[in-house]
C-alpha cells in the first residue's frame, strides 16, 4: 500500500501517526500523576472541613 501513496500523503500520514503517539504518551504520563493529584485534593478537602468545623465551634 505504501507504493500507492504519493510523497505528500505519506508525509501527512506520518505526521498524524506521530501526533497520535505523542498524544497517547502524554495521556499515559497524566495517568501516572492522577492518583497523587486525587490524594492531594482529598487532603485539602479534609483540611478545609476541619478548619471550617473548628471555626464553627469557636464562634458558636
């Protein structure tokens, strides 16, 4: 099939493949950090809740 494509089409196809591979690599990279990001968000939420509760009890 490669001999049926002209040089311009081959170049476009190669670029599309490279962009797709880069996108997949970036997606996999993001997955590595997802659990850590979720843990940080949970800690922040817990800290905010604790502070809110402490302030509520302080002023009531």
